[in-house]
C-alpha cells in the first residue's frame, strides 16, 4: 500500500488482523488518538543495524510479545530494550 494514507493502512491492518511494523511514529500517534484496541504496532525507535538484524530481533522476541500483540499494543523497539504499551492508550491517560 505504498500510496495509502496512514489511516488507510491502519484500517486495512485492523480488518486483516495484521500487525504494523514501522519506524513511522505517525502510526503510534494515530493509535494514541483512537480508542481502538487493534491493530498492534511494532515501532522501531531510532532504527539501528540492517533491516535483517531488526527483523531477527523481533522474531527472537515474539514468544515474549506475541500475546500482547494479539491483544492490541504498541511495542517500541529501542537500542537496548523493548517497551510494550497496551491499547487503547486513552485507558491510561490522566483525567
């Protein structure tokens, strides 16, 4: 979907029960603004290494993050750690 808007990508991922993998922080912002639980997002923050090494890192972490991804979350992949934030983000906002 190279010409699709971020909203269109989110909608298709939700319908097809897919996880978005991206370094584009706009997806995280859009998910935070919505009350949707899905789709989940794997977000590469400050991507380092090759795309293959990044994929290998996520594949190695799948046993630990799969349940969260199935339930709806944003996994922020950083240089030394992965952080998981459950969706919807609005549940965790201060009121």
